[in-house]
């Protein structure tokens, strides 16, 4: 294709645009102002007014300013192809703007106008510009089509990329090309026949003129021969002329037959030409339909890509659903565990209240016990003192009884002696009387002496008792002071073992059998408590690991949620762009195709709205699951701390119970307290 001819045709097409800059020749385009204004009309959303203001209008004869404007136009066109069509122009298609601005090179200017044509036939309002191309002559349309195909072969556009999508479209294109070729051949044949007809008409006119001339010559010669005497040679000449006339008439008849034959052929060719014109009209309609199909094919490709992306998103949403179901099941399990822990906590609270009540009762009982023990000690001490007094009195009584018995024996002996004395009343009256007097006086002295000794013994006994009472009273006071001191020192320690001492007293009252059974029971309870402690510690470790996993899952879910939100925003922006393009295309398409396109766009819009709705629902579900996970993490942490406190309390009580049995009070006080367990739980 001649680039100069291409430049002229593209210049003619460019004149269909109404711009502010007036241009009449190709040289008026070398400053780039008119082309920039045309691009502003073609795609104002890309070739903006701010960019248009950067184009300098007053270039004059300065070729450097022209080249600067042309570079700006070319760079913006390349960016438009790159961003809007995702196509990169090859070097063979790019024009040399220096040649255009400096020497007004028609071939390079044709390349630049060819790129502007590509922008026009692929913009949002391309139907209008395609219609303008269709209003041009057939040869110009063919040249424009070749320009677009050249751009396509250069890798700049995807104008005919959708032709291979449908075999019916390919068949229509091949028929259109065949019809164009046949039309060109018929036009060439008609042109040749027109030339032949004109030549034959000219020959016919020349023959008619020669015939007239010959008739005139014949008439002149006949008149001359009639006037002259010798008519023989004239007759021969007339016969020769008649023969020539006959030949000319026969040739005329031949030419007439040829002319009629040519006319019939011309009529046939005209009918063929009309048929080809009708075929061309059909081909033009098919071309319009082809353009519509190309647009729909481009839409189909875009919508297929969007559908694939939505399918992927739906698959991801399905995966998220499955993950949500798993998380919901885990959440239900955690909720059940939390409910169980809450129930245990309630039980622990009730037990704690009962324990507090029992502690208060035990403290009151312990106070009563201490008072009773004090009273018992006092009574026991008084009992001991009274027993000592009683034993002393009993010893004194026994001594007095012994003395009484001895005195009774002595009295009986004296009575017996008196009886013997009365029996011997003879000459021994004076001696007996004197002896009786002596014995009576001795007895009186002995009785007096005995009474004195008895009084002395009683006084000594009283002094001993008073001395012993003072000593015992001093000892009692010292013991009471020591007891009070020990009571003050050990009061807080005794509070811890009140319950155990009460149980020990109960066991001691029940007997040795009950004590042995209680010890075995206490050992079993200690073993069971140790097993439960191990079990709860294992459960705590499992819950800690589960809590860590839940935290990791929550972090992953939040990251996925943020990614999904970004993808949703991008997809919404893309969908808005596609909808705007679809509206513009639907307005530009012919009325008979508007209904189908509107229905297609409405269906696609409904599908997009449904997908957006489903994505919003998924977002809500993700937010709810996130809230549930946060709540569960909080509940797990609170349950963990409550369980740790409970286990710490149980461990302390078990340690106190294990240390309390079978040991004295001072031995229990020497044992270390359960600080290690408390520290262990606090460290957790």
C-alpha cells in the first residue's frame, strides 16, 4: 500500500471530525494540534483537557515545537494502547515524529494517523466512528480495513482476535471477501465494456460520417457524370462505391450485432453489479453485525474472565465456609467446655461459701474448745490439788485411826487392870489405891501429852498445806502466763488446723477402727486429689495449646479477611468500569440489538449483584465468626485463670491435709508452706 495514498485517505477520514483548529492540507497536521483535539474527542477520559492544554498551538515555523507536540501525542497514544488494550506497539508501527515535524513526511504521518484510527475504532464510542468509515467509498473503506489489519498484524490491537471464536463469523467474513473480490472484478469488467462501447460508438459515428460523405460524393459525382458525356467510368466508380457501401453496411450490421451482444453482456453485468451491490449491502450489514459480534465476543471474554475470578472466589468462599464450620464446631466444643467450667465454678463458689461458713463455725467451735480446754485444765489442776489434799487427809485419818486403836487397846488394858485390882481387895488396899492413883495420873499425863502432840501435828500439817498451796499457786500462775504467751504465738497457726483437729478428735472419740478407716480414706482422697491435679494440669496444657492454635487461626482469619476485603474492593471497581462500558456500548448499538444487549447486561448485572450479595454475606459471616472467636478466647482465658486458682487452692488444701495427719502441732509448724505450688500456678 502506498503510504502517501494512505495518508490522503486517513486525512479525508480525519476531516469528518469537527475541531477548533482549522486544517486544509496535510502540512497543517504536522504541528499535532488538530490530532490532539481529535484524540480529545475520541477518548476524553484518557486524553484529558489538562493534557490538551499542554499542546502548544502557536508553533509557527519552529519544527522543534512541532516535534515536541508530536512526541506528547505519540507518548499518550502509546500509554492508551498499553493501559486500555494491554497491548504494546511494535517498532514497525511507531512513526518517526522528527521526520513529520521537520520534513512533513507523508508516510510517517500516515503511520501516526493509522494509530489514531486504531484508537477511534477501539474506544467507547467506536460505533459512531465505524459508521463514518462505512459512509466513505468502497475503495477507501478497503484501505481503512487494511490499515486496521496492518495494526492487528503489528500486534497493536485485538480488532480481529475474536473472528476465530465463531465459524459462522469466519464464513461470513470469507463470503464478504469473495463478494468484494467479485465486485471489484465486475467493476473492472464493466469499465472495460464501457470503454469498448464508447469505442464502438465512436467507430459508428465515424462510419456514419464517412457514409454521409460518400453519399455526398456519390451524388456529386452522379451529377457531374450526368453533366459530362462519359458516364462509363463513373458507373464503375458508383458500383465500386455501392460495393463499399454494402461492405460498410454488412460491417455496420456486424458491429450492430456486436453492440447488441455487448449491450446484453453489459445488462448482465449490470444485473450482476446490482446483485453484488446488494451483496455489498448485505456484507455491510454483516460487517456491522460482525462488529457487534466482536464487541459481544470481547464482552464474553471479559465476562468469562470475571466469571472465572468469581468462581475462584466462590471456591475460596466454600473453603472459608468449611473452615467456618470447623471453627463453629470447635467453638461449640469450647462453649460446652466453658459452660462446664462455669458450672464447676458455680459449684466451687457454692462450696467456697459452704467452706467459709464451715470455717466460721470451726473458728467459733475452736474458740469454744479453747475456753473449754482452759476450764478443763483449771478443773484438772484443782482436781489434782484436791486429790493431794484428800490423800493427805486420808493419811492423817489412817494415822489417827491407828492412834485411836492404840489408845482403845490401852484403855481396854487399863480397864482390865482396874478389874484385876478390884478383885484383890485384901491387904493391899493402900498400895492399890496408890498404884491406881499413880496409874490415873500417868494416864492423864499421857492423854494430855497425846493431845498436845495431836495439836502440834495439826499445826504442822496446816503449815505444810499452806506452803504447798503457795508453791502450786506460783506454778499455776507461771503456767498460765506461758499458756497465754503460747496461745498468742500459735493462734493463727491453730486456725489452719482447726478442721483437722476437730476431725482427729472425732476419730479419736470413735476409736481406733474409725481412725484406721479414716486414715485409709484420707490416703485414697490424697491419691485421688493427686490424680485429679495431674489430670487438670494436662487439661490446662491442652487448653493452652488449643488457645495458641485458636490465636494462630484468628490471625490467619484476619489476614484472609483483609485480603478478601481488598479483592472485593478491586472486583467492585472492575465491575463498575465494566458496567459503565456496557452502558456506553448498549447506547451506541443499533435499536434492533439494544433489547438483546440490555437483557444480557441485565442478566450479567443480576449475576454481579448476586455475587456481591453473597460476598457481603460471607463478610458478615466472617465478622461474626471473628467476634465469636474473640469471645471464645476471652472465655477460655477467664476459665483458664479460674481453673488455675481452683487448682492452686486444691493443691494448698491437699498439702495442708497431707501435712496435718499423724503429726503434732510443732511438727506441722516446722513443715514448709505451699509456696512452690502457688508460684508454679502464678508462673503459668
